[in-house]
C-alpha cells in the first residue's frame, strides 16, 4: 500500500507535468479530485476562484502574495481564453503599457470582450478584472503577447485616452519611442479619419524629440484633406536622449524614468563629500551595514516543482518543519553568493578609496561581482555554468512585489 508521501509525490508529478507544459492557471478538470485535495492540503496548490488554481509553496506564510503576482498574467490569459475564446483584448491603455515593458500587476485589469458582462471579477489580494462588452480591434490592429490579446502598439496609441499620457507619462513616452516610422500610425489614422488624434500624437512625438515623425503625421494628414492642430497630451516636457529608436521597451522605460527624475535628485542630495579621509572607518561602516543590506536583498523566491523535490517527498525525507536544512538549501547558497559578491564589491571600494577612477573600477570589476553572486549555485548544480556569462534569462519576483 502506498504511503502518504508516495501519494503526494504522485500528485506532484502530475503538477510538474502541467507546469512543464506551460500551464499556469490550473482548472479542476486538469487534476482528479483526490490529487487536487492532496496538493491543496500540502500547500502546493492555491485556489484563485471556484474551479481555478495556481501553483504555490507549502512554506509561504498566510497572506503571502508572491505566488499570485508571479502567476497573474499567465492566469489571466488562460482564464480569459477559457471564458471568451479569442473574442477579447486588453484595453488600449493596458496594451500600451505592456508594449512599453510595464508588467506591473494592476489593481483592476480592463478587458474588452464581445460578450463581456460589464461587471468585475474579484481576484486574490485585492485585484480584479473588469470585462466590458464592446468592439475589438481588427485583426491587423491586434497581436498576442505572452498569451495576452493586445492592441498592436500603433492602434493602442491611437485608441488611448488623453488622460493616459498624463497619468502614465513614462509608459506613454516609452511606447512612443518604440514607433520607428510615421507610417506605423498613419495608416490607422487615415483609415479612421482621426484628425484630432493625429494632432495629439504629432504633439506627443514632438514632445519626446521625434520631430520628423511629428512633421510627417501633420503633412500627410493635411495632404489627405484633414485640418490638424497639435495638442500636447503631456503635462510637461523633459529633455530626452538624442537616439530614441529603442530596440527594447525596457531601455526606453529606464531612459524615460531617469530623465523625469534626474532634475529632482540634486536638491535632495548634499554636496559631494569627496573620498572619506579615514579609509578604515569607512570600510567598517560598510561591513556593519552588510547584515541589514543582505536581509533586504535576499528575499527573491521561485515557484517551480522539480524532480528533486518529488523524490524527497517520495522517500519520506521531505518535511519542511523537520528537515530545515533541505528547506533552506537554496537560500543558503543564495546567501553565500551574496556574501562573496559583497566581498568583491568591498575590494572594488578599496580601489576607489586608494584613488582609482570609480567608473573604471565599476566597469572592470562588474563581471566579478556577478560571477561571485552565482558561483555557489553553479557549483551545487542549481544554476547552469553558462548563466555566469550574462544576466538572468527570465523574470525574478521579489516577495509581495507586483513587479
């Protein structure tokens, strides 16, 4: 007769198969009732709403939101596909923000659907989605990103309300910077006869320094017989880098945020004190701050069932309350890597204190900091050696963060 541990391991294998196939939103039909109850009782499955679940962790405290935020977009995509088929799309404003690289979990996700109910659906941790019964973008003006049905970027910018540019200026500017040529927006502008929107977008492009696109929009619309008046939707103008043709939306967002914040920074900073006179005392302060710094930085978690965990459960060795060493093995390796990286940064700081150029030191030593951070995990086989050659290839979620 199978032991409780063996039964749980069998259920975990089914959950692993679902995760490996890309399933984030788990429906009741994906698991048998016994498997579902067994995984829920062990903490590996969290109920989102009746009949819908997401993977969880058995060691997370009550009220922990990280499992939900890490699963949010995948869950919403699967839920909306199940409910509306392909007859839905996120709002133009949400589409523009996602195109701009802003994947922050919203308090309420606005969804357009031909069979929308015009009412909210409550989700965990005070989030919800609201499906509005309305028309959808044409096939040419829509695209699917990470399973989510979005307005294509040009169509999203055209359909966005003027308030979007004021309430989300970083997203709006980053989205505008992704447009490579005026022709991207001119087709839908001309097809719809959107002279007012053309004036708004032309002014918005001029605001971010894309004068050629702005001029092309105005001249083409006028040539087609439309009277166009520019109306800047942004509340203020900021100086932006000369080359705004972004290959990545994240580059654009970082540039926009920096440009919008940099003017306010000097007034909150004291005058530069220069290098400390007492090198030993300064390094002691660095050492004293390590514990607090590490505490705040080592809260990154993951949520993926793996074969090693299944085997520990099957053999009866897995018990998060008794076998604390197993539970914290990955955390210990992360802490070790953080310590090694901190020591490497400390050595770099010593070089600066000895008079070397700070920018040159950071540029030369940065690779060492990164390697020290992840070498323990490579040695233990938790991270591939090839990952030491660059940055993370997937998202990392900080506990309780919506990002």
